[in-house]
């Protein structure tokens, strides 16, 4: 039997303000968020997975997408996010050509996707499932 197992694996990322992150992930996005004994955020996903968000004094936003949310209707999801105050057009069109709401249409090359940032500047995405 191997000592290394993948049971209970989880991802993590840093933020610069744990309170702002808690508000964003719990209140704005509606995720299940708890603060653990060490003051880290434990974000639980409906799929059963988990993410640890921790404050880091010299935090630098991730230069890649740290969390993807597959949705059945990207247009409705982007409208919903924008109503919650989330900006979904974060990249210039010369980098990712998108509509006025920030949706990049895959047109058969990939999924329709829109990126957005958390309060710490980390990149997240909503994509057509």
C-alpha cells in the first residue's frame, strides 16, 4: 500500500485581504465559506471539492485562472454576475476578443468563457459547460 494518496486533495491560493475574500466568495458568489482555526478560508464547492484561501502579506495576484465555474447558460451567468457587481470584461479585445460583457465566444475552438477577478486580483472564469 502506498503512503501517498489523493483522497482529500484540495487547492489553495493567496489573497491580500481575508475579510474581503470572505465577503466576495460567500456573499457575492454564494459559495460555502468557513474560517478555520488558523484564520484561513475553507471554500467548499457543491461538487465536493475544497479550496483553501489564505492571507499573504506580499500577495501577488495569480497570472492564471485559479477557479473555473461551468454553467449551462453563460449569457445568463454573466448577467447574474454583473448584477452582483462583478466586472466580467477584464481583458482588452486585442488579447481576447469579447463582447461588451466580456464573453469570449469559442466558436467551435473551445468553450464560451468570461473571466473576472476576486478582490485580491486573482482570475476566475465562468464557462459554458
